[in-house]
C-alpha cells in the first residue's frame, strides 16, 4: 500500500515547517500553509535564496489560525494575535502584485533582528484570490506556485544512492520542503506520472513538476548554506525539459477534505512523465 507518512505545513513562507498528524486540505493547500510572508519594507518577499536564516525560525500556529508564535534559538519568542481585518498593503511575490495585512511592529522588529535586515510580516487577506499555473490550475496563499508539493521516499532514496556514488552524505527530506511525503512505491519518481489521486477525503490533480532552486542548498535546521548538493547531483539525472532540475510534483486541490498520516494514496489517473 502507498500511504502518507508525513504531512508538513509552513505557516510563514520560507520559515521552518510544522509536521502534523492530520490536517484540513483546503483549496489553497494544507490549512495555514504559507498564509504569512516576511517582506522587506517595500513589500518584496524574503526568501531563503537570499535570507537563508529564515529556515531557523520556527513558527507555531493554533488550530483556528488566530495566534502565531515565532521562535529562534538565540532570542525569546514573539507571540502575535493574528490580524485579519487590518489595512491592506501591496506586496510583491516574484514580481507579481498581491495584497497583505501587516501584523504590526513587534514581529517586524523581531524578524529584523533575526535576519539582520529590515523586515515586516504580512498575512494573506481573506479576499486573496490568487490563481496558480500548471496543467490543472489551483489557488494558494504565498507559496511559490501550486498549493501542494508531493514527494516520495523512493525518490529520496535514489538521490541518496547518487550522492553516495560521489562520496556525499545523504540529505534529509526537509531540504525539499514537501507538504506530503508518501511511501510504498518501488520506483522512484512515480509522483511524476500521477495525474489524479485521492488521500483521505481529498482529491488532487497534477499541476507540474517541482523545479528545484537554491533553497535546497540550505540546512533547514541551522539556516546555513551548505551547497553544492543536491543541485550538482540533480544536474546529472533530473534535468527538466523546461529548464532547471525537477524533484517531486506540484498538485492542485480538486476536492478539499480531511487528510492524515497513514491515509492510503490511491491514483485514479496516470500519465506520462514530463521528464
């Protein structure tokens, strides 16, 4: 049986993930996934590509999303009563204009100290109506693209084998920041060929390959860059036709519902891999 072995959401874009045993899968992905974003004073998003220390910030959010706590190793935490009604401000995500609700001066000061650059924290407004691209469009908060990223342990095992051939150490799954980790496939990269599948009460449809970037070079525990792996090894066997290297799949939510670790993943439609 192929089943879900990990569920992870990332309340603050670029910050550490939170593993959960069960979650609501909404049209925009796992509940609370990338609903907050760190920006510069002009509203341009911050990313581990430029600010790798984001990875060392550990968010905690309560079930109804009204309270957020940010933690880091070298400072006291900051607790935020989440504002969903405040004034909107312009934000920039990959050059695309969106809106955000600024969460105030306390988290801004805390984040500025953590990252060493002036920063603000914004939340997706309730009227956020972003449409994502891919074979099946979807919607999401401040995620890079599609609402759900799926990766299998079989794919990671193949990467480990390729790394070992180079004399390199294995890398943890956290380097790739998936939302759903599955186990049970004998063949690596089976997720490339899924076109529709169900887990728990939810149904998902294929959007596109997950093209990897320099975030995979960041140690997700410490926030330190630790490259050149895995991008160097991926370049030898996972080059995507559209450019870059691919590892995992991005999916749109066709039917929301409850999902949990242990749920069986059932593929209802297969297709050809884009690789």
